[in-house]
C-alpha cells in the first residue's frame, strides 16, 4: 500500500509538471516571485539578525513572511524594523503568530493563501541568509526544473572563524533511513537550507490532514531527492547549531510521549527478536562511554550505536561531572532508552577514571570503549565480533578509523595493513596504531584483571603496551581487523585532548615505554643500534614505507635472529606462536632486502650526542689519571676541576702543588684544569657551565659528573647513550663490598643549565632498585668490571619536576669506587 501511494504521488507530480511547463517557460525570462519564510524559536536578537539578512537580498522580487509564537514578539520586531530599515520599506513583510513556530510545514499549510511566491525559501531564526541567496536560487530555477533545492551552510564560531561545511554524503544517508530512527537521525540541514516550489509542497501536503515537518521531510525524500548546489548561502553559529540540534530532536521529542513509547517498543523488539531465537550466536557486547559537557555530538555518538546492525548490546555512559544543563537533559532522556545506562560522577575525575568506572559495571562477554563525540560505523560491532569469535586465540582486536573535522566533514582515513598479532605487537613498540574506539575486547578472566586505564595522557597506548609487553607472561594477543570501524572527530574539546602538562608527559613517557618494549623483544637489540634509529627503521618496515630511513650498523637479519632466539626460550610461547613470529620477521627481512635492491634505503647521518666528562678532585692525581684513562675513547671531552683551594691553606707550597697537578694533567691529556675558588664570582657551577659553552656543548649533549675515585662501567655508559634518556644514575659500590656508597650522574646539558649542579648532585630516584632487583621489573645483563662479575640491572622512570618531565635511567651496578674525595671537600660543594 505504501509503495502504491508513493507511485501515485509521483504520477501526480509528473502530470502537474507537464501542465506547468508552459507557465514556467514564460517566467524563465523574468525573476520568479519568492517568499522568505522566517520561522522558529530563538531570541529577539536572533530574529533581528535574520530579518536584517532577509531585507538585504540582492534580488528585486520577493516578500517576507515572519512566523513567531506570540503577538508581543510581533509588536517588538515591527518597531525594530521600522526604526532600522527605512530604505527597505518597499519590501513587503507579513507577520503572523503561530503556536508551533518551529513547524514550517504547519505554518505553510495554515497560511498558504498568504504566500505569493512561486518558491518558498526557508529561513530559520537561528540562521542568516547571505545577500546572494535569492539571486542564485533564481538562476538555478531558470536552468533546471527543481522541486526542492539545498545549498551548503557555513558554521562559524561565536568568537569568529569558520568551520567547513557539513558532510553532504552523511546527511543524505541519514535522511534515507526510515521513520524508525525519527528521534535520532533528523539533521537540521534541510530546514536551514531548503527552498521549496509552492506547488510541490501543496501536492505532498494535500493527502495528509495532520502532516508535520518530520513526515513531510520523509515523504519528500521518498518521492524525489532535492537538488543540491555547492554554494554557501546560509550562516549559523556553532552555539545556535548545537541548540537547534539538541533542543529540536531531543528535548522537544521528550514531550511527545506517545511517539517515544512507540519508538521504545520498536527498540525492544529489534533487540530481542534475534537474540531470543539464537542466544548463543548473539553474545552481549558492552560499550563503555565517558562524557563531559557534551550535547549534539553525544546524540550523534549514541545514534551511531543504536543503528548498529548487531542487536545485542548495552551502553553504559558515565557523566564526568557535567555542569551543562543541556547535557544533563540529554542524559536524562537517554537513560530512559532500553540498553542504555547512565551513571553520574558529581565531580570531574577526568576520562580515565570515568572509563574505568564504566568498565567495572559492564556485563558483556565482549566490550569496547567509545568516545562521546565519535561515530561508530553501522556494521562495526557485527564484523569485529565475528572476527573475535572466529579467531579464538585473540584477546582483543583493533581496526582502522576515519577522521572528521569539527563540523563532520570527512578528512582522511587510516590505510594500514598488519599481518597478524605479532605484527601488531612489534608495530606497537614504534607507535600507537589503535584508538580505543576501534578495539573490541574479549572479557576473559585476564582482561577482567588487567584491563584498566592508568594514564590520563594517551591512555589507550599505555594500555596496549601494558597488556602486550609488561604482562608478556600472560601471552595476551591483539589482532587486526582490516576495515575502518570508527569516525573520529578532531577538535580541541575532546575528552582525550591534553593540556600542556599532559602533552609534556605524553611526549616524555612514550619513548621510555617504547624502549622497554624493544628490550622485551630482545634485551640485546640496542647493543649495536641506537634506539631512535631502531624505532624509525622498524616503523618504516612494518608500514611498508619506502625509502626506509635507517642508520649505519642496522642489520635486519640480526634483529630477526635476536628476537627469535629470545622468544624461543620463553615458556609462555607456543610452537604456533613461534611459527607466526618467524613468518612475520621473515616478511620484514624480505621487505628490507627489496628496498635495498631498489636503492630505497637511506642511511641517515649519525646523530650521536657528545659526552663531556666532568671530574672533581682535590689532590690524588694518580686516581684522576686512572679515571681519565678508563674513559678515553668513551667520552668526547674532559673537564677537570681542582677543588684543592677549598680544602688547603693558601700557602706558597699549596699553590705550587696545585700548579704541578695542573701541569701533569694538561700536558699528558691536553685537558685544561680549572681552579674552583670560594670567590662568589667563580662558583663551581658557573665555572662548569662556562667551560662547557667554551667547548661548544649543545643542549642535547651529555655531561657526566664524577668525583675523585668514581669509575663508571663504560659498557653501561655506551648503552645509556643509545637510549637517549635525560638523566642517568649509576649505582657505584666499593670493590669487594655489596653496599652502594654513591651514585654517579649523567645529565643532558639543557637540563643541567635549567636545574643546576646542586639539583643533579642531590638527585635520587627508585632507591629500592639498589636493594632488590628480581629480573621481572628490570633488564638483567652480564658485565665485567676489573676482576669481578656483576649483574647490571636497570630501570626506567618518567618523573615530574617543577618545569616539566624527565626520563631517568637508573643502573644498579653502574661502576665502582676506589677512593673518594675528603668529606670536607665534598661538603664544600655548592
């Protein structure tokens, strides 16, 4: 019956069009009469702005019909127009009061006899028409016979600045859905930007006595698609756009309880029909969402979940202390919908806490975390769930996403392909490849135990590294589904958008965790290759990117051998795991070799940082010479500071002794010895910084600070250099003793200038590392110092100080002490 009715309507329109061809052809040479219908709810200021834009049209033949909800508003706006637009008195303006000022269909039906225009130009109060709008519509009317026309809309920020147009393709797709999605898919673009032929409206509306704007729009789309033109003819502010979207399609809808109850029953039947028939084939999928002060984007995010082709899901929204009244009204509405639960945190705890709170209450066998401003593609859950059910060895699966700008315009999409769970794991050591909105998780016992967020900065990446590397004994496997499953909106008000401190934290801790991940792949990977070089080269190989950027000494076959031999000893790896790993590494080798054959391997210049060894001494020249000899070939420059003047009387003999020491060192090692005096103009720190600048030290170069008798394990120094950390702390002990007496320090020059000598001298972190290192929390390696065999344990930390974050490498057995400075001299240091 419905199809027959639609065909009947189409036939009538075609007959009517034929009857009007002659009449329209006569009007082609003249400007058609147009009626601008100003309608809707808004402030008097909105109405004044709209009427002003209507009165300034560059078109000669039009009238204005203003429909508002009260006579009082009519009186006020008439007075305003008479006072401010005296030169436009020739333009005919009619004012009418209508109880439903938002329903343009009801207004047109009730006052059709007062509309003289051949075309009705909709102009919602919240928008402004550009001066050329009617002129362009007239030109289109002369060139083609349209029944309904849509232009583009410009969305601008209230403070100024313009957003791109809304995505036309998404709008068309939404309006092709049926009335079942009435409450969620009505996008205000049609009402903001539409021009209707009056006769076309009459034909559609004459067959329904109670036609409203929703029914009219759906009937119009069913009969004939509007013509769309690529012209920005209407403006609207972001705040007005949000208000129109949320108020019109959520808040007003709540008042219509009969319509909502009908929709409620539809959802219930939609969910339960398949689930009841095949319960084992439709496991419950939980969706955890954190939200804060979101409105129209939250509606679109929930809309995308409701429209999933998979039916058995639940949504848990945790409001993170919103104070936006509109947000709270939307949440109250949403919590009355089946399968949607809303919890409220009455103070803002940040999205990490809100996500963890939502996860703690979910009931599904599978779950995902989804942001309140993103779009879930309609078949996302169905496809990823089937993938996890089929690949039972996987614990979670990620996928690709699409990116949209704040106005909803598609910008780009990920185009990455990954082979298997090993490819995913190794790739994650180089960069974050999944947002949490693209990941579906199997709620196993180990996920119940371990899946919780820890960081507020890049919390999803921290999660993947924790699951795959820190919990490597659990053998958690993360797969890759080769499809785009999510639309990510990029804007500065995302819950995951970081302030400066969080950004600094993210940029500091990520290299540390990536470094730890590579050492989990094999503790020996960084013995011959710089960390940054290894990460960059592997990232290019995994992403099949040419040219491959690498450095001197990188050997892909060596990487393959080290990783295979390391995992071959792990009891958590099954024979099948090792086969998959072998195939993955083999593909890396083949791609690298192909790049070499094609001349697509670029050897980057060595970015080695220089090391300046700064040694303080008072009188033991033989020990100082041993320290210099031990470090020769491992550091680039020496800075020797004599502290003798701080501890000896200024007699002629002491001066002669100091001079002899200086001559020995300067002549033998071609290194200048600097006297440090108590004179305020020659403080130790000033002398050190001055000398470093004289030697051309750059901010990223390192300064190794040692006192008399402290010997650094040069193997550990070499490793530290490859790690590119900010600070190194070398635990030193006296030979034949287990007690750690002191700690040598190395720091980059920028941080030394910023924090000062006293800060690095007193710097202390992770004292427990020097008490008990068990091999599970640190990397254990063999090294030799003198005649002793030592176990070298190291730990990585990201710490916050008053001006930012630093990465610290703490080495357990980093060297030894033969003889130290006198206590008097050391205490005299600034």
